[in-house]
């Protein structure tokens, strides 16, 4: 879900091994997954709650390279610390409404 200033909300997290992942908590697929992005593998679906449990918050100096990569491919990012559940539910309702109009 884009916010009024057309930025894409992103949460940067760090795996125990050190890899950084970008989570887009309001970019939802037709299931329950959100969109994610890593250097290797790039875009993929992810379960937000699972990712929060198995990672920890990344520091700006840790996610800087991934942020630069995302901006380089066209993202205008709004870095947030955590998902707002009300915004997530609104995004999911919007997606379901769009899916119903397609069918």
C-alpha cells in the first residue's frame, strides 16, 4: 500500500547469519504473504510474522547497500520499524476487493 506521498513502506531486518532482507508490509499477494527483497533472490513472498520471529531489526549501516539497490531500481522508500496492523488489514481488504472485481 502506497502512502499519500507515494512512498513504499519498508522494514529492514537482519538474519542471524548477517543477510539483510527488506519487507514490504503492505504489498500483499493473493494469499497472506507480503513482498520481500534481498540482494540474492530479489523479490519473493514472505510471511511477515515468521520473518519478524526469525530476524532482528537491521541498523542503517547494515541495510544501506540494500536500500541503495532498491532506490536504484525505482523504489521511493519510507523506512519504518514495524508493520501497522490496521494498514495491513486495509491493504488486504483492498486486494480482496480488487480480486473480486476481476472475477
